[in-house]
C-alpha cells in the first residue's frame, strides 16, 4: 500500500497516482490532498494523527514550500512504515510516533532525486517514483507481503536511490508551557484548525481531567466530553480524538467563536 | 467492498481507512466525505440515491451530530447490503430502497460500541471497526465472495458485536402534499441542494409528465427535459436523475435563482 | 483500471463507481471530480497533463454541458488507452498526446447510448457503463491484462455499443501568436488557473529559455525556476510542470496578482 498526502488540491495528485501505477500495482490510498497549504507543521500534526491507524505501508507525503530549492528529499523508516517526504521536518513527528508504537527507533535516508522533469512538481517527479521504488522491495504486485514483512534498514540502504543519513530537519511539534508552581496554568498553542472549525491545541487532554470549567484566555468555558454537552452554538473545551485539548462550538466553528487560528497562543487556567 | 460516506471533510476519513485496512483487505470506496454537515436527512437522501447503484456491500455512513451521546450505533441488513451508521435514521431510507429492490425486508442490529477511544470520533472508534467486522463474515481478503453470497441475518446475529433489535429511529423522507381535489397542485419541500445549485425536491418526477410549464411558488417556469432546453442563465424545472422534481438554472445555480434552500416548501401548480 | 474525471463534485461520482463495480472488478481511480465546471477545454488541458502519467487504461471523462441534447458520446482509442467522453472535444487533446507518445494515431468510435434512465446524468447512465463494457474486453477481474495487451481497434469495433466514426468534435487547444519578425513577443492565453492560483498559459516553456525577466502585459516580471526564487508574495513567471509558462506568486495567487483568468490574453515581451 502506498498512501498519498499532499496540499496539492486537484488534479495534481492524479499525476502522482499515474506515476505510481506505471511502476507498481500496489494499492493507492488517498489520505488527504487538502492539507493546509505550504504548512509542513500542520502536515506533521495530521499525519501523526492518521498514519498510526494504518498497517505498515509506504506513505508519500508532500507539503513542500521549498520545492525546487536545494532542500533534500528523505525517506524515514519507522516501525515497518516508510515515509517519503521533503526534508522539511514534516515526516519526523509521524515517524517518531510510528516507531514509538513498536518501541523502535527511526532510520533516515536521503533520496537521490535524479533529474526531475520539473522544478515545481516533485510530487510527480521525485516523491512518487521514490515511494514506488521503496514499495518494490516487496514486489510490484497489488497484494504485497509488506505489512507482514516490511523491509529492514539494510534492505532500504541497498536501494540505489537511498543513502543513510544523520542529517535531516528534525521537526518537533511545540510543547505547551506549564507555569512554575502553577500546575493549573498552561499556555499552549493552536496547532491546526480542522474542517469543522475545531481549534486543536498542543495541550494534552490530561489537563482536562477532573475539570468541568476552565478559563480560556481569561474567559470561562465549560469542559464537555461531547459536543452535545452544551447547547447548539455554545462554546466548549473538549478532549479531541487526537488526545489534545480543542476549543470547539457545538454545531458551529470554534476558531471563529474563540478568535483562534493556527499558531495563536492559548492560555488555560482552571 | 466497504464504502465510506461521511460529513467529515478531510483528513478524518483517512483514519477510518487505516482502521479498516488494519483489519481487512476489503476494497475501500469513498462515496462522499462532504455530505451536508450534521444533516442525517440529507445523508439519507444521497445514500438512497447512490447506494442502489452498487453491488451488495458494506456501507459505513457517518453523519452523526449526536456523537458521544447515548444514541446507539446500528447495522441494517438490506438486500445483501449492510449499512453501518449512527441510530439517527440516516440508514433507513437507503436500506428500505435496497431491500425493496429485491422485494425483501430489512433486519436491524444494535452495535456494541465497545469502549471507544474518543467521545468525538466514533467513525474511527466504532463505525469503521464494526464495518470491518461485518465484512469479515466473508473473510479478510481483498477479493471477497460478498456480492455473490452476502451474509444472512442469522450470520450477522452471530457476531459478538451485533444484537437484533426492533427499536431504532425509523426516519422517512417527507412526502409532498397533494391538495384535495386539486391534483395539479402539489406542495413539496427542498430535500437537498447539490453542488451545481440544483434544488432537489421530494415531488416525484411523474408530476411533470405532460406539462411544459408550471408555477413554482407562483412564478411560471418552463419544464425542460435537459438543462440546455432553456438559454444559459434561465430557470427551469426538470426531472432529476434521482426521480424528483428539481428547480434548476442552465449553467447557473437554481438555489440562488429560486431563493430556495433545504427544508423550504415549494408549491407547484400546473 | 478505469479512471474517473468529472466536474460533478460530490456525491454524483459515487453513483458512477457503483455502476462500474456492478459490472467489473477493475480498479477505479479518481482523477478529479472538481474539473472546472462545464468547461471541456479546461478538462482537455488537465487530462492531457495527467493521463500520460498512467499506464494504458480506460479513462471515463465527463464534463458535459450538453448533457441530454443530441451531442454524441464517443470512445477514443489512443496508444493503448481508451477515453470515454461526450463528443465535445474534451477527449481529443489528451488522446492525441497519448497516441503521439507511441507514434500512433487515434481511432474514434461513437457510443450507442442505449436508453438512458435520465436526461441529466449520463455519467451514470451512459459513460460509466460504456467504460465498463470497454474494460470488459479484457475481462471483469480486478487484475487485468489491459496494460500489457490493450484491445485493438478491431476488437473495440466488435463491441455492440461502438461504431467507428470519422465525425467528431476535434478540439485543439489554442496556439499562441508569435508576432511577425518579433520572436521575442508572444501573445498567449490563460488556459486554466490551478488551485494554487497559478495562471497557466498556452505558451511553451521554451520561450523562457535564456531570459531572466520578461514583460507580462507590459509589466516587468522576473523569470524563476522555482517559486522560492522570489520573496514570498512576489510575482514570478516560471516554466510549469505541464511545460507551459505560468504567471505565479510565491506563496500567493498568481491569478489575483496578475488579474488573469482563463481565456484572458497574455502578452509576453522579453
């Protein structure tokens, strides 16, 4: 299986699918093609959320504001999965999560980009061919043995296009600040806003345990287990399915109601 | 085959795909992930339109404004298909259509939700696993025998997570009113507006037979077999591909031109 | 493999997927369902860009403002591929590109539409069944022999629903004007604007070779190999991955910044 995740919209990902299908019969699964545009941090968040649901596979993830510059292309082996991505750090948070799930480390490889046909569409010219080549370590058939027997680091290193490296952009998602001596005060940050308008922060949901109301940037907001715990149109704070504190509105948009967008600080007191 | 239909946008459905793929190699087909948000009635309409085109399969349909409340999760067996959905009635209109197509009835099962990992993402935690478990009655291979030999009600009842029930939300799409003694006057309702802006009502297309003009909320509008039967920009009334009367504009948006949105009444006289 | 490309948005393409799957287990690949609405020329451009990346396959492409009129439905055999489309010319530019890639010509067939169930949804009633019937010349299994042994023109002509024809809409994408005696002046046209806002013209990229600045409709604009060659927010002209000159903005929308939309003329001097 090769999953595709990009910020390309349409129809560019179809060119990537064609490139993959010319090289392999591996199943192609669309993860998303509307990741926040040009925002590798948001891509890192979403892929860290989504990819651990998958069995071991190859994941081709392209959010690449530096396309055509001298930024490298990398492949990251993590817990039986391999992520193929530009070296802007987007792959590292999901890779570390995938590796941690099986108590393993990661292996990073630099991808030889060859001679791309374009300077602006490396999804087609570099990343999709690299993903197909990696998948082909387990053959080109639609039904692979990948999940049961994913390639070792040595097998990947044996591919002509891959070279092990210790030099890569090691992005980490930001950690919230806990005020000294004030465990009830946490200043986090909005990482992403989802399509529902939920403003998802980097504050672990554990902060909400035992609280039924918190101050969000100074305003008292109820803590609810479900959207329906408050009337339609009302604000709430909840533990999102990603394990982080969200600022939401039942049947409405939390980002608008809280005045929050990605990157904004959020101070919780409770 | 497992089809997925949600109002989740992106990238949440990808987590559902991962969950399915960890459990089964069944083909995954996206029906839609932009169903009208939080509107089980619209989902019922669209699935009643789309699912009868498919061979027997498992359909996982999640439009779920009550997620995290005590609403149940159900599976509905209908004509070789099984629909997995929240118990808000969205599954019943498509299920009755699928069953009627083979002169059969429906069987409804309550799904044991287990202990969902989240209170807000039962698509991942409840519905996708249930769909995979139901599909697995015919094995986990990509090429199943489902369509030729779908499971019986007794086989589904034997699944540990399913319990037959007679208690469920039995949604019906609204029927139009035909004025007493005035067969030429029908008051219907806009059920959905599609992406083209066509305002699709609940009035069966038979109403248009033999008419070349009708009054729509008092205004005379031509009846056309095709969009191109009127000049670009002009309004028309036509028989939609769903079998219902639509209020459309050729090369434009009917909802805007007629001032109609879902739930609005529409009076036809002709 | 059967690829699907439409301007239908959602959920109409799902009905086409169901129709295909009832008839064949061929892989279904979504190319795009948000092609510019009612614009066969834009569809021709995008499919000429995308389809050559695919191995030989059946491509079902429906952008069909004339649905329900007496426009014909056609199938075009081109280099092992077969395109199924309304006879509005959208299939011809990609078909000629696919045929040229293998130094071959094209064969065009008229599709007998049968008796469509609707006058407004021939994607479901005419084109998807035709694509499935053509694919079935190589069997209904998921794993076909199509790419290795695509059908001959004679095999296609033997299908009851296909009749060879020389009469079809032979759309050509417009060619730019090169001013007499002024090889440095080219007047092209914006063919499409992509989701990034890049205004893609019909001027071949070769025009940019050796230039580091051009006048675009009289304004001096730097020529860059990559978006990142100019500061964020700045305009540039670049060679797009389609091989044509684009008017772009780094981390912004070229269409807005240049005031360009599809069909607009663009004069390059340099």
